[in-house]
C-alpha cells in the first residue's frame, strides 16, 4: 500500500491520544525514520503525514532523526518511531480516582481500524482474495482506503470538553481493545458493563470477523470496533457531555456504566446476543 502519509498521521495520533487520557495537552512531537536507502518521495510523504498529525493534535513537530543503514532493511522497508510530550494542570489530571459505581461510559466514534491489530488484518486480507485497489464489500471505497483511513485525533474536542465539564476518566481504545484498556482507568473495586447494541459497528469489523472466523471476544480484545475514545462521567453530567460533543459534530454513544467488580469488562448485546 502506498499511503505513507497515513503512517505519519497514525504515528502522531497514537501518542497524542495516549497522553490525552490523562488530561494532557500535546506540546511537541519528535520522530525517528530509519531505512536502508533513502527514498525521497516516500520519506517526504511520511514526514508530511507527521506534520499533518501534529497540526491536528495542536503540537509542534520539534525535530527528528533520519538514518540510512544499508543491509539492515530490505528494499522499500523503513522503520518509524516517535514520541509526544504533553502538559497537564496538576489539579486537573485525569487519573480515574473519582470514578464511582453508576458512572456512565460515553463512547466517541472511531474513524476506522486505527493503528492496532494490523498483523491480524494482513493475515485475514490474504485469505480474502482482495487486492488494495479492489472495492471493499459494502462500500464504494477501495480496500486500501478503508483499511488505511487515518486514526482520528481527539485532542481538540476532548480538551474543549474538559475546559467546560468534569471528566472522571478516559480510555484510548487501541491495542488490547476493550478488555485490556478499560481496566487501566478503573479503581481497584470497579468494573464496567457495556451494551454493544447501542452503536453501529462499522462494516469493516464484521467483514474481518467473517473472513478470519475470529471469535467475537477476540475481536473486542484486538480492535476498537467503532469506539476510539471512552469518557467516564457522572450520571448527572453525562447528558451535558454528550450534548457538548455532539455540538462539536462528534458521533457519541452512551455505551455502558460502572459497576462493582474486579476490573471486569462485560460486553452484552449486539453480536454477543446473536
């Protein structure tokens, strides 16, 4: 696939969304690009994507390093890494300590697969018989356009929300999906119950499940399933938060609640009831 700018955007998105869950505003980003022999056009696309990602995240691309290492990489391959530094008001750090039983889980829609689970995606795609430029079933877009939709960067909308309304906890639904990410934001004696029937799962996830014959539990452990960011708030503030996000043109769902437990994530409804 030749959408190298998407790779750059995704690199920034993963870092910016990760620090956002603690209430941090991204300040700066640095990248590292390594390859066997520099391909100027490909490298330019990657760096342009990183710059676009920084623009969306509201942070500066402070610098980076480019390294040519012959014999370390196959022709056409490159290695990309980066990190983001952010700042948060100590009094407004989001650490989940205020989460209580009965609090509401508010999910913000993802733009697609985002940057996790692609080892599995590649294996499944090999079995599907589809090529990058074929039309994705159920869509008028190509396979590569659907699979390489850039990761949504939530910085602006979440920072604006936190300026006006209280947020108790946040979760970036990335590698590890629902089952591994949500418990990190919960106090020791808390758990969550999620109703997956309240949001529209993007078609790509159902296709991947069918083509790869993947267990639904594993799908929710690997992918975001259409929910890229999760906000935990009191019942009293939930409707205000949803209205605020919808006014920012975000697609928002109330997907569950906090209950007593030991970091358990219980998902019901939707495919779990089929």
